[in-house]
């Protein structure tokens, strides 16, 4: 056989790849960026998803994929997905009926499991799914038709009418068992990354000028007694989740002001501690949650100053405070004149104010899909230029996963890096150095242990990430 010319050998080498063109090095990359970049997706009243009742399964799936694709392009990493709007289910449940916000009729199946589908599609994009529950709301309007197996039909004795709402009495042991049982059913059966409850512990009253509620919740209990019931539920929920799956994050998003006048100069008509029985400062201080997302929906420069409130909240405990920010108020009647710049500035402040791991959560994802006021475009160009990992939970686990064992090969003008799957890893963080500058290139799901660079870097670093968000030591390869 005749020998091949050297130039042909070189060409075939470039096309087929040559292993180990990179070698291990002691060069240390910077830490992979850490930030909770979340968004709420509300099902109730079809606020975010699905866009209206009665869409086909394929249309609902397409909307969900569009939402996740936008989040992926924005380098976001967490979707807070509403799965129990009003004692119903946005997933396959043997306890509660299918939500009417899916099909238009409570109890009617949409033909697939939205939560299961959401988890699969989100994880493929390295986006966490935090299942969002309203624990005690039975119906947002008492006149709303309910299925025969809805709690309002099966247990009318625990129902309380308040304004337009129908509420499951939190003082009832049945109500607490039911809410906790529903949450734990999801924890056990679904690969969720988080459990999330919102600010509706007791319903919001109308408030008189003297601060007194115009309507009294009809349970015969004092505000102190109500707080005790809610405290008990929050504490039990946290411990129950941790016993089953300790890596599942428990998050709470209370009203953004703990009490009027705290911090000094802050005004509010609602007293969440008194009216809603929400002692959220206590939960944060005692570690009954893995993160708190107080709804800081006001501007930086206002009586309810975003900056002042965020600083105060982040002094109240050692767990992360990832503020809720009202992206939906851009170009809205709720806050006339609010620009995308206000949200960008709030994100910047969330990275510098107070202590603990940084992060924030957008209310809500629809505004990002709409690019309202150019917010998504601005985030992509400034605040979210590189991917980021959700911060770890060192109070739960300090064990680090093993480092990957990568190998590389040239692919035309670029390079391909692959590595064997690491036991316990759920994600991989990929960094690259071009010249003297390190960049975070991608956060890859566990079923994608490989990446192709079209532009050849001078060094590559791969870190394994476990369920607690803890990273391994990076495996670094430098150009031979």
C-alpha cells in the first residue's frame, strides 16, 4: 500500500479528531458564577401559563417550551412553576382534581402531565423546577364551579368564606394534613428541585386608615393563635421535605414588608404579621426555609424602598434572601413610568446588598417573554451575559462530588471535550480561557457529558455539580 501524503494525513486528523490534545494543568479558573435567576409562572387566572383555558396538549406544551427556551437564552436557571393554584392540581394527582385553568373544567385531564413535562424540558436546559403551592386557598371565588372531589365538596365543614374567597381553615388539623400531604406527594413522585409556597397564608383583608382590617377571618381565633398555626405548618413542611429528599430546596415568598415601620420609615397598609399570620422573619431566622423571596415589588427610590428592604431582610438570618422583583410592572398601570432600567438596577443591587448567596426572582415570566420595555434584551446584554449555577446549600451538605476526567480532541478548527459521567452529578459547569480571560460557557445537564467548541480555547475547566448545588474541584486542561 502506498503511503499517504503528510498533508492528507493532517487533513484527516483534523476531521476525525486526535485524543488528548489538551493536558491536565494546575491552572485555577475563577469560581463558576453563582446566582439564583428565577421567574414565577402563575397558572391561576392564566396569568403566565397556559395563556388561556382549553388549549390542546400540544399547544400547552409549545407554550411551555417557548417559556423555557427564552429562559435558557437569558441564562436563567430556575422556574417557580405553580402546581396548586386553588386546592387543585397541575399534575396527575390521586388526591385533588385537575385544575380548571388547564382545560376550563375542574377535574378534566389535559391529556398529559404538565409538571412531568415541565421537569423533563427544564432539566434538559439545566433549569431547576420549584413546584409552587398555595397551601390554604380553596377557591379564588366561592362561585367558581368545583369538581366533586374538590375539598370544598368533600370537606365543607373546614371551608371559610372571606370576601370572594373560599378558604380552607388553617386552624383545622385536616387542612394542615391535606396541604402537607399534597406537597409530600409531589416531593416523592416528581424530580422537583424545590418546593415553594407563596404569601397567601390567610387571605388579604381590606384595611381601614387606622390599620384595622375591614373583614375578620371567620374562625374565632386571635392573630397570635393564627400565627402559631402557620408557624407549625411551615416548620413541619420544612422538616418533612428534608426527611424524604434533603436536596429539595424549600422556598417561601412572603409579602415584602414584615411589619409596617420595619425598617424605620417603611409604610404599608397590610401588616403581614398581623393580618396574614406570616412571621416570615422568624422562619428565616430559625432556618425553616432554604431561601426566602420577599415580594419587594417597589422601586429603589420610594417609601417602600427596594434597597432599604433588601438590606433589612438580608440581616434577619443566615439563609439566602432572593427578592421577588416586579418585572411585570414595566409599562403597566400599576406603576406608571417604570422602565426596564429599574429592574436592571434592582438586580445590580441584589448582587451587592447585605450578605449570603445572591439571587432574585422575576414576577413574572410573561414580562420576559414579551421583552416588556426591552427588559430581556437588556438582561441578555448586561446582567445575564454568562450562565450561572444556583447557589449551594452548605448547611445541608459539604461533601463535594468527584472531579470529571475529561478528554479532548480537535474537530476541524475547534475542539471537542468529553468525560465519563460522574456519580451523583446532576449538572456540569464548563469554563474556557481565551487569552487571559476565563468565561463560563455552559451549564450542561447530566445526560450531556460533552461539548464542542467552534473556537479553540487555550484552557478548559469542567466541574461536576451535585443535587445540593455543590461543585467538585474543576478538572482543568491546558493546551499542549
